[in-house]
C-alpha cells in the first residue's frame, strides 16, 4: 500500500514536538495513573476499558508509548505502533529506565506490519485517531482485531474543531463550517501537521462499514476546578467546562455474518 | 395509563402544539399530505436521495408523535400499515380530516410516545420525525419504541442537531456564537413558549439507545441543499446557517437480541 501524502509532514511535526516537549515530559507521563485527555480524567472514573489484564493490545500512534506503559502495568500485553522514530527512541529510553518492556513497531496506523485477528483491543489516544485517514486506519484496526475485540480511541470533539482559530485557543464561536469537514491542515509555525476530523455521522459510517458496532461515545469535559492544560494547549479549562473538547469512542468488531 | 404517569411536561407541550396547529400545521396539512414523496426535515430532502427507509411496502409502522400524520400518510401511500400516535387532539383532528379527503388509511391513536397503548413486538419500524424524538423524554420513549418493535425492527428518528441547540437564540435565528453550555444539556424549557424539549448530546443518546437494546446503524447529519430557502414559519434557523452546519440529524438503529 502506498504511503499517505501527509505522513512525512506529520512525522516531521512530531519529531519537532518530541524535541520541544514530549521527550522531556515522558518520564512524568509514564509514571502517571491511567487518564484520558488533556484534563487527565482518570480511567477509574470513566470505566472505558475495564479490566485489561491478559488482553493483547495494539496502540496505533503510540508516540512515547505512555498509554501502552499504563496498560502493561495493568496486566495487558501491548504493542506500540508509531511512524515517528524520535518518539519511539524516547519510548525505548523509558522502557529501559522503568523496566516495563513491550514491543515497539515503527509503522503508520494505516498499514501495520502485524498479523490479522491478533488483538483483543486496538487503542488510539491522540494517535492514528487524529493524524491518520479514518478511511484507512479504521479498517486496518478491524483487520488487526479478533471478532468481539474492541476499538477504543480518543480524538478532539468536532465542536472544538469548529471553534478553533488558525492559531490560539478555541473560542465560543463557530469559526469554520462543518459541511465537508474531513482533512484539516494547520500552519507549520503553530505545530503544523495534517489532522483528520470526520463529524459524528460520517465517522459512524466508517465504523459500521468496517465491521464495528458502536457501543459508547464519551464526550469529555474539563472537571470543575481543572486548570488550563499548559502553554501549548488549544483549549482553556473555561471553554472545556462548558463544551466537550474531546471524545472517546468504543466500538466492537462484530461477526459480519451474524450482524 | 393513569393520569399520574403522564410526564409533567406533556400538558404544556400539547398546549404549544394546539397553538401551532391553529397557526400553521392545520392550514399546511393539505399540502403536506398531497406531497407523495417521503422527505426529511426542514429542507425536504427526499428519502430516495438519503436511502434511509428504503422499501416500506408491507411493513407495520408506528409513528410516535405523528402530529397531523403527513409522514405516516406518505408511508401508507407506499404500502406500509401505519399507526400514528400523538397526544395533541387538535392535530389528530386535522389528520382525520385529511384522511377523509385523501382516502388514505392511517390508524390514529391518542397517546404519548412515553407510554403507547399498543402491544409489544408488533411493528417493523418505529418512526419519529420532530415528534417524540424532541418532545418526549428519551429515557422513556426510546425503551417504549424498543418494546413496540419486533426483533431486528428499526427505529428511525429525526431531531435537531446538538449544534443547533447550542446556537439557538430566543430572538431570531441561530447564529455563530454558542449560546449555552453543552454540560448538562438534556431537558430545555424555552422561556418564550414554555415548551419542553429534550436534546441529549450524541454521547448520551448513544448510551440510551444501547441501553435500550438498539444498535446504532447510521447517523445522517442534514444540511440545507444549495438554493434552499429559509422556512417561513420555522425560522429559528436560516438556510445559510444550515448550509454550513447541520441543523438536523436522522438516527437509524436496529433492535437486537439482548
């Protein structure tokens, strides 16, 4: 399969970002409890994943692989997949430092060099879920999963993308149309990169046609008392207390014959 | 059903629809009934274009919150056996008048979508188009739709998009600024008319559907087509707004074995 046109640009972007922030922060994030999103809502509160002990997990777009590390600590057998060598380097350093070991594979979520039907859970948290084309990575996740396996991913809400200026933080105003929303290109001087954001309807279409049954959509908001997520954030706690800035999807690979 | 089982918001909503019927839906019923094509929403998008319902001939259909029953009439014309349910007597009166005029057979039942006086597992399709889908509590009417459907039957409903609800204004049409938080969004009492609407966000609605034994098959976010004009009575959203953002959405869910 040909490499997507946006891949090189996103890898460059994430290589820069790793040097600027995610390498420095990796130790702290690896040590954290399992949480979701920029406001760190604990998994223990949302109960999205349940007991993961003994599950074969593939993380698509693992970056520095902190989520896989959390899953490994909870007893799962994760495999981290990411196309950015610099981030995988950071992940290997943390593996050596913490002794938490699991396979890391350099590849894009659209085309994963792993066998079919070999995982119970496919996970993406700000990974392939936003940086890869959903018409390619979601069918690929379906291929990797066993029947009855789950796909769980976190992405930005469509609402926050509608309210996002070219630079700066989300506003309480619709700044771009939703009609035709699919691929968004950001200026390189503000992080850059090519993101994919399908609205709810088209995303449900991709999931359903890829053999998934949608089980849950958790729209995340900043908890009361949450602080702004940091200097590079695209959203303030004040905005996200009122509207969801992120969402977690849970879908199950169904037996197509029985479905 | 005893009077105390009638939800608190029903009398107010019936009052609003009695008024709307006198102002608009009674006078427009003939035109709505005369239109043969099944269309969806404010912009009248043909079902043939969206492929939502497909062939309905021979299906047992219940319409929850049928109003003047124009939607049911269109399905009946295509060979479906339709029962329309609505709590507003004035609208059912209009529906009966149209039935006589058009000679179409739609059974009309006075009732609320939250507690329908019809037997379990007796329909292939439950429909709500600006009916129970907006003016009834989804924690009550969606399990009720599940009860009425046979296994593998479909629930199809149209409602406002959450985005429109966030942008809706009391004076004038929806604009580009968010008027209210999504946090806690569920039941809205509009201060101008006193009507109570239910507008759960997509995540909450998926939970209710899933918890009621439905599998979500499709969500169609509807936009105004090129050349559409703002509706003269339902002017809370302009065609221009709805060309950029979806003002309505259609849900398709299937009843699965629990």
